[in-house]
C-alpha cells in the first residue's frame, strides 16, 4: 500500500494539488462534541442544514461506514497581495479571494475524479470523493492528516501555505498508510480574533457565524442586524480579514492553477456600478462564479451597505443609494434607507415623510422609522 500511496501523491501533484495526505475516518473523535456545542449555542444561524445532518457530519464513519482511509488534498489559492491593503478602498467592494475566480468546486472535482478513478482501478477498491458537497468536517480531517491545523479562527492554517488552501477528500476502502497529524502552532497569537470587525469569535477556536461577515454577506438570507452593518465596511461577498492577518502567511505562495486564475473585473469593483445591477445583469456578470449563488438581491443588499459605510458622502453615492429606495427587493430597499440615513440624514428624513406611509413590508417600514426617529 505504501507504493500505491506514493504513486497517488505524485499523481495528485501532477493534477495541481500541493498537499496529499492520509488519515483514518475515526481520527477526529472530538469533532462530534464541538459540533454539538456549536449547534446548541445557535452559532450556525440560518444554516439549518448543519443541524439537519448533525449525525452524519459528526463523524466521517457515519458518512460511509465502509471507508478505511481518508485522503485529504489541498490546492493553494494564495492571492498576489494582502487583502487587508484594500480595506481603505471605500469606493470599491471587497470580494473574498476565493470568489474572485471560477468556482473551485468544479475545478477540483474534475481532478479528484481522475485521482479516484485511478485509485479504484489500481487498488481494486471502492472510492467516494467530496469537495464541500457533503456533511463532512473537512478542516478537522485535514488537521488529522497533517495538512495543517485549525487556528483560533477555526480555519485551517498551513506552515507552508498559510491560510489559502482549498480542500477536497477521497474516501476509500483501501487501508493506506496514515500520516502524522499537525500540531497547533498558534501560540499566544490572537491576531485573527482581534481583527474581526464584528467580533465573531466568542473565544479562541469558537466562531459565532451569526456575527461573521462571510456568513452575513453570503449565507444570511434576511435583514442584517443594524449593529453589525458598520463592521461590514466595504466587504460585499465574504471576508478574508482573519485569514489575511495570520503571521503564517509569510510562508504563503501565490496560487498557480491556471483554471483558478483571479479575474481582473472582480478586483475592487466599483460599488456604484454594482448597485445598479438588475437580476439579468447580475446573472450575466457572475456566471460560473461562487457569487452567483447568493442571488442578486442579497448581493446588492451587501453593496448598498458598503456604500452606506463610506466615510465621506459624495453626491454620486447618495444618488446611487437613493435610486434603490424603490427597488423591487425589500432587502435592498431597507438597506438603502439605512445607507441614505448614514450618508445624508436630512435627505433621508425628507424622503421618508413621503415614502414610509406607502411601504408595505414590515422590515422596510422599520428602517424608515429608525431613520425618522
């Protein structure tokens, strides 16, 4: 089996995976308790699927009892510069590094299929592959396999690639030699916890997704709590703050997979232009990208919040926000009211005296009431 494993590693590297290591399905017994606590605290927010699949997610053995080995693979997607440098670009939106490119699920799945097919034929074994498509706790498994460790921000950290790794896995009935787990190298550092603008970490190694900018701008379907909006800043899809600040990124390397090259038009896009997207325009612009799955309304909601967070109100931004006051989406209308109140409160109050009485959505009406107070 050692020879098969070595051949697998070589083939994985040829496919563009920087790391390929093996662990057992029973290697993360502590994960079940951590998941149970996470759900009990309600930290999963709107992500009801996490609770619905708790038993399967709690242990890889529950996902496929016949599996004897779990092959964890990682692909580097390191950016060409530090995303933190763009936080001050208030006329532009920040899109998480992973989303400024083709959907990695599609790219990695094709590569994993080729590896899994070879392994199945060579080892005469059954295989199943996963790329964030099943109730699987990939990050603890990656740590058990030695790819890295879960930092205090709960994300995987690698001594060789920092914070920027896409993960995939192949389960197999083969008994492959296992690798040594990676130990925790966070030490006394708390940079990832301290930088979070919405204070999403109740404690080290704990995440309250309900306060996380990535969750709020991607997963959360409803109105974003008023107390969290200012902290979102100019993030319009995801957030890399806690990843980018990690000192281990001094060893990070720029990603080299051609099919995952970053798109220039997603690097600091203009907020005003994005706020004007209708549904057809949104679908066209973000076809084949992770951003598309949020839908136009949630995305423009995020863009309008970013406009409202500008430190200096310019006429063009005020006009763009005002144009969204009669948007077809209540989510967008509500955030436009809030943003206009931030940029030009007298103007918001003047408009509110005419518009709030005609508003039929309770959440939007509440935004008018807050501005008029």
